[in-house]
C-alpha cells in the first residue's frame, strides 16, 4: 500500500513538473493572454484524476473515453474554437515579427484569452506522464508531447524562457528518461530508482542553471536554423496555409526595449549600382512622445528622387514584407503614407532607378519635424553647443556612450528616453543614438525624423543577403539648401560621406568604443568565452548520472534476488531472461519456460539449484551483448542496464 501511494505521489509530481516546464517555457517567451488560476486548477485536476483513475484495472480505457467526451464537448463550444484561433493568431503574429512569414487570419476574430487550448494541452500532457509512471509505459509519449512548446521557444532567439520553467522541464524529462527502463522491469524497482535518482537529477539541473545563467547564453544554432528555414521556404506551397495581410507598425515604444543579440535570419537580397554601405529605408516617425516615436498614418509625402541617375537598385525579399524598402532615392513616383510605402500588392521583388537626391518638401510640411515635448525641448537646448549644425550634433551623440547591444531596458519611473540615455546610461545601440540625434537636431531648429530599416555593405551589381541582424535605426535631417532629406548616422562605427552614402570607418585610437562588439575579438575569460564552460560540465554530469543510475539499478536488482526465496528468485531471473532474449535474439529454451511456470503455479518444492539454468542463460546472453557494436553496448549498459 505504501509503495502504491509513493508511486502515485511521484506520478503527480513528475506530471506537474514536466507540464509546468513545457507551458512555462512557452508562456514566458510568447505574450499569450490567459487566466493563470484557471490554468493551474485544470492542471492540478488533471494530475489528480490521473493518479486516481489510471491505476485501476481499466483505468487507461476509462481515461481515454472520458478525455474523448470532454474534448468533443469543448470543441463543440464556439468559445473553445475562438480561443484556439486566438492562440494560432498570437503565435503566428509573434513569429511573423521574427521571420516575416505572414500570419493566420480568421475573419471576424477578436483575439482574446487562450487558456482553453493551453488547458487542453496541459491536461493531456499530465495524463500522459501519469500513464507512463503508473501503467509502466514508455516515456517517449510524454517527452514527444512536451517537445512542441520547446521547439516554438527555440525559434525565438534573444528571448529566453524563465529559469524555473527550464528547471522543471529538465527535471521532469530527466526523471522520466532515467527511470523508464526500471519501471518496465518492475514497479517496485522503478520506485526505488525514482527515489534514488531524484536528488542527483535535481542537483545536476541546479548546477547546470547556476553555471550557465541566462544572461550568458550564446545561441550557436543560427546557421542550422537558417538552413532549415531556407529549405522550408523553398518548398512549393510550404506556406500556403498562411494568409498575408500587410500590417504597418506606426509606433515604437523604446522604453520597453531590452538589449540582446538579434536572430540572424535572412530577410532580403539587395543589388545596388555602387559599392559601399546602403540604407534600405522602411518607416519614419514624426512625433516623439518621451517613451518612443509615433507616425501619423494620414501623413503623405512625395519621396521621388531627382538629380544624377546612379543605376538600377533591386530588392528581393524571402517572404512578403509589410513594407517596400526604399533606397536613397527611388527615381520613380513614390508616395509615402504615414512615413512608409506599404506593400499593398504583396510583392516580393521590385526594382527602382536610383537617384542622387530627392524628396523636396515645402516649409509648412516641415513644421511637424521640429515639434518636441516642452520638457524635452528645454533640456535638449541646455546641452546643445552654441553653434549646433548636423556635423557637430553627430559628433556629440556619437561620443556620448559606448555601443552595446546588451544595453538594459529603461528603468521604471523614467519618462524621457533620450534624457535617460544621455544622463544615466553609459551604453546604447542604434535606437538610442538615432533618437538622441533626432531630438537634438529638432532642438537646434533643424527638421529631423527617426527612421528604421536595414543597413548593409554591398558590392556593385552583386546580390547581397540582408539578415535581421542588419536591422538599423538612424536620423534624417532636412537640408534646406539642397531641398532633400539627408542621413545623419550617429551610431558609433558608422560614417556618412558628403553625398549621403555610407562608408566604412577608419580605426580611431581616441575612441575605443567606435567599433561594434562584432568587430572585436572576445578577450580571454570573457562571458562569450565562458559560455563553453557549461558544455564541459554537462557532458561529465550526464555520464556521472548514467553511471550512478546503472550502479543503483544493479544494486537494487541483485539485492532483490539475493533476499528473495528460491521461487521468487526464479521469477525475477525469468524477467531478466525475457529482456535479454529480446535484446540478443536468442530464444529461451522450453525447459526454462517450464521452470518459470513451475515456480509461479506449482506447489512443488523449489531449491536454489533450480535457478542455475536460468542464471546460465542470462550470462550467455550478456556475453553475446559484449560482441555487439560499441554504441549498442553503451545503450544496453547505461540505458537498459542489461549487464
């Protein structure tokens, strides 16, 4: 009775651990709306139901029938269908922001809570774990069920799941994998191994998380992910189930940004008529709010180029983008709406004749590009030098801080992003420098706006792949003498020539921060170098856990045989003989089957000598296992513990 209760306790604990880990990873990476009390209560109810019903004689059939009835009832309800659609919409929208695939569109849907699909998934995973533990089934099913949330999290670089979720997931999965083989051999043996392995597994998980904190995570899977997605995109009709709807984002909440490496995914290829750095202009913003930037969707502007023709400028995107990315300057009639050219035609390939200048505006249209909140304007005028022109402001902003992609988020309580950056933060990346430059230009009476897009070094006439890591922000200021917008690049490590094109920077000994971290070799002992350390800890740790598990299983198994009477010893040996026979393909002699049947059903006297033939057979099978290939010997020794 005590063993049965202990087994149910471990089933309950492992079910909650694995389910909480899988759902926790998903919910701490994806911004899904859900009701936490509802989700927690449903998981507790599912785990309790599993440990009460599944041990019954027909528990599996009863559980399956009740789950089928409950699932049919839920899917018949419109609210469940709506929440499943909301889940698909929210996840696809989030992934579209990373990979630009497009997203699911459901006419008439108002996205809302997603707890019902999360509850259905979580309850199914809880019951799968309980079945694996209580019915002594394979752990493959719950492990496979836990894989989809982990895969979705792995697709998002730069946003790590919570440490507690990772710990729960590793503990639950590790315990299931380590004890699966022992549970198949016997419930009591599996229970003893579970008690023995719990503490080592917990210690290994804790050591792994302590030695590899999330702030030092280094994602080296980008090349593999890029190759897989390239093949995925190349398949005919691979994304036909997605419906693309252009959605232009007219606001940037800079105060909510937190630093980190961006995922390196291919976005487009660009072919330019000249060598050097090119800017692919996406969206400009006209209003500074203190926390970020917004763009008036009703604003219209002719961005047509004029002047000397440089040649053809071509762009080909890997997927349909929300915007048409423009060069400086397109030589055709180009009308910006709300600061951008929306991709209303859903095109993935376009070509522009490239001009040297463009986008002349009347004076009244420039007023919006001088506006600032009163508090920001007064502060900005106070830090400007007496003679403030674009070159002076560029140098001032560029030397204001160190370039660092890992710049933390603006603290709570701060109300002005650029002021916080200037006065308190000693580091920043393109959005910080571009925002500060735009604000100072406006304070100096120079029309300016904040622009986002891509920047890439290219060779004339050669297609160049632009990835998401080349996403960039910069400032544009209006040159009244030439009558056109010009780029002001204030991010350290980038320079602009007189005609507005980008050039590679020369090393500056006086400004060691002028180069980006990607151009520097990481020093010995740096965080990047230390990122390999946990790998060297994990491998010996896994080997140690497997060796300890093998020793514990053998100790429990041999102890049971040694303490058992002759009849029970023969039955235990028969279980081993069946397992070894299946592994080696050696058939069990009929006389051994008769011996096992006599030990189980007959009342005749059984002695210790009667077990010798079974022991001999098991030893012969183990000797045959020693002749197997090396990898099979490792599996038999450390996973199945057959020797």
